[in-house]
């Protein structure tokens, strides 16, 4: 039996945060019914066409779902959603602030009608406060949370290269829903969950927040280098490639001098004999390291680092990551069907003994509309009428 087998999730979702949460519930066996607009559906379907004509974001977070199209501005569309919620365990939504309330599906109203229902609302800034109605895209939340101020080089602040605010909001929605389902097992009652992207990312900003809030000093932007440890970060090699490594203690520093630099006398040099001195004098140490590495290939440097048991990594491109030997060796890839043919997909990060995650197809817009409405008792004539009126 799948962990969430028998759980039905109705998700009025778009973009990234809510679809990421609901897909992870689907991975565990929940039935996820995705509500989309008639016609184009979730606008994330149109972000790009890089995956055999489909959007990379969409294929990542929408497998294993059933798609139904509904116009919720029309009474019959609302009636259908009401019927779906009567049989649902979880309702997720990430519409604009107040939109779901205006449609007549506020969490408070739903809890009164369906005490067992778990509702989860995801927004940019939360349902109250002066930022309530402010538009909230991932980059903007990264800015407001201070993440951009600590990311990048000293000259150039940068955003994270992935939609980190959306992702962490989706993760907290996912874990919150699992917690609520567990609580419902004990109490028989659902609950109302609220997740804001700002507050989700704020949790991940804890260390720099305390550093600045109590230290009175902003964390430094150091690119891929470390703010307080040296050597730690990227170093160029003679073949034009970069190797990343970090020295964590004096034992490693000794081995680094002996086996990588092959300059054992450097280990006790008073300029570099502890991390504080190395960090303070990195302008002197850096050219020494780079001079040695300039005549070595990245592969040779990594071999020496491995032999010395010093942590290291190549700077893979995303394409190289796609072909990563560790993922292949650990059998992390599966095949997922899509409207345009099969694609590769990684299984979820959390693995469980005796349980294979659900990796079902990515749906076309409204692919399951007739099937779902037939379950609710709508006959062929009524379905045709609803299509003619563009309610579905």
C-alpha cells in the first residue's frame, strides 16, 4: 500500500509553489486533481518549450496528476468544485490574495462545511499585513528576504539560480499537509494551513539573519568562496577548468601542503599556520596555490585531493549534472510518460524501503475532465452542455 493511498487532493494551483507541494503528495500515492483554466490551463505550461515542446517547469512538478478544467467564475463551475471538495481530504490553492475568498471557498467557510478537510493556502506575504496584496514573484521574495544581498560577488548581488522562494514554500506546504493528515488521524478533524513565501524563505535565512541582527554587520558576499575560511572555494587549473575544495582544519592543511601543493614547508609558515592567518593573508596564499595548480589538470588536482581526503567537487554544468554518474549508479532515474512521449525523471529525494514512488504521466490540459465529472454523476449530455458553455 502506498503511504497516501486513499487520500484525495484537490489543488487550485498555478506556477510553482502549490504544484510542487501537490506533486510530492502524488509521489506518495495521493490522488491529485489539478484544476486548470479552460483553454490554456496553468500558465506555467507556456513558460518555455524545451522538453520536447513542453515547459521544463511544468514537467518537473506536474506528473502523476489528473487535470480538470473549470471556469470558477461561473456558478456551475463553482458547483463542480463544491462537489469535488465534498470527497476531498486536502484542498490546496495559490491564487492571488483574496481570490479564493471571493469565489466563495475561503478556508473558514470550507472548514465549517467540511470539518475533516485540510485547507492549505500559499501566498507571497500572507493573508494580513501591509504587504498582503503586493505581487510576489520568486525574485522579489528573494530580494525582500535579504537573500540577494548575501548572494553573488562583492560587486554584484545575485539571485539564486533556481526558484528557491517558490520551492521552500512548496516544501513547507507539503510537510505541513503531512503533519495535518497525521493530526487528523488522531483528532478526526482537518485544519487550516497558511504558507507565505516570505516566511518560508525567512526560515532558510536564519543564520545570516542572526549574524546581521545581533552582530551589527552584514554578511559578506563572497561568490563561491567562504566568508571566513581559506582556502575554500573555486580554484583554476591548468586545463582551464575549476576545482572547488575546502580546508576545514589544520590536519587537512598539513596534508594539503604535503600532497597537493607538494610544499610541506608551507604548513608551518607563520603567515598561514592557522585559519585566521590564512584568511587574513589569502592575498599572499592565493597566488601560491594558483601557481601550483596552473600546471596541473583538474583531474590530477582532484586525484590528489581525494588521496589526501580533502573535500572537493567539479563545477558541473547543468547538462553534466543531468548525466551525473552517481545518479545513474544509484538508479535514481525513471521514465515518465507525457503528451509528447516519454522523458526521464528523478525519483524523490526521500527513499523508503519497500516503496516505489508514483511516477505516472504528465496530463494534457483537462485530460481527465470527463472522467472526473462522470464520477460526480454528470452524463454525456450534461458534459457536452458544459463544454459548449466553456465551463469546462
